[in-house]
C-alpha cells in the first residue's frame, strides 16, 4: 500500500486538501508470470485491475487503469521486454495509461474513442458531479456508492483536479474476434464479447485455461445498461464464455476467480436475465 503523507497546511488549491500518496500504484504477484497492478487510492467504483502477463519475447499488459499517475515507469521495473498493451474496452477506468505505450491494440469498434481526433471517453472526470446524471442514478440503483471524488489521495503536491484529464492515443493495431496476441511462447485469442460495450473483448489462452474477462465477468454487479451497453448482447457473450474450460479468470475488477466462482457469476447473470430480475455492473 502506498505511503500517505498528510497535508498539514490545510486544503491546497487544485487538490482539494487530499493527502499525497507517494507510491500511486500497488503491485501484487499473482503467479510467477502474472502481476496485478491497481491504484489503491482510486475509488472502488473505478479501481481497475491491470494485468501484466509474461511471455518469452514480449509481455502483455491488459488495461491501464485511470492513469492518475503514470503506469509505464512501474511496468518498467517489472519487465524489460517489449509491452503489448491491449484494452478490453474504452471506459475511462481502463484507458488512463494507454498512451504511454508504443504497441496499442483495441477492438476495431472502439478505436475511435481514443483517437486524438475523436477523443470522448465516458466518465472522464474524477469528480462525479461532472458525470451524466442518468449514469450516476443507474450506478446507485444497482448498489454502487457514487462519492463526490473518485480518489482519496493525489499522486503529487502539484496535482490539480481542474487540469487533470485522460489522454488519447491512436491504436497501432485493430483487433477482431479470433485475432491472436503472440508473446512468443504464449498465444491469447481475442474473443469479441459485446454487451458491456460494443467492442468489449476477453482474452483466452487455451493451452493454460487463463481467461481475461475485462468488465464482462467479475464478482460484483455487472453493468449492462450503461450508455452503449446491450442486454441481449451481454447475455449472448456470457453464454459463450460459460462454455470455456477455464482454469482461472482474471477480471477487470475485484479478485481472481476460480472456475466454480466464474460459472456461478455467469449463471446468476443469465438467470437474472431469464427471470427478468434486477441486474447491476
């Protein structure tokens, strides 16, 4: 956990009196070839899992967090191999550090969202009052607490909420269903799983049973009614993922999922859709 330095001078213009966290990123070794990076001072609502998976020739970085502080310097302490940066989708809590890497890949349906000429990511503010009211009400309706600020600290004394923003970056490669991410000795298949967003993807390593799910499956409310979401697509994608013989699921939020927990979450979602019950993220 980051060391937090308390601001003894009272509120500071731009940073709203929040303490300074000297180490913004937290790194967890999940396995010999898997690291999880998170921003512990980002609100749980937007605290994304960033996954670094090692390969022989290059490493795979899946999603990049909010990017409140740079992620590339942290990644560089974990590996010296080239990085293939892949986004599971373009919601703001997954795209923050995207621009920091040279090899940037995303599903073709969402490439425009991060292109410098057409940059318009959703929820691109750390202040929830800036978000669309309909999305705030939806998040609350499914059980999320929407706090005024999406962080409880700042990464540096000079941080300013008024000037901070996400940064765009054009994709260097566009992905489609069935594409392969080749790390030399490991290959991940791109699965197009629309529903949360139109261009959501999962990454499947058949040889090991590792599945990176993005925001399609994790242990929490599953969001299928945001702007750009589609309930029918979500259910179809869940049925596709349900049939995979996974050994472990690495989700976009919350904890690593064992096969039984993964299938329970998928089945509960599908049952809620069949029964017309309430649903959540």
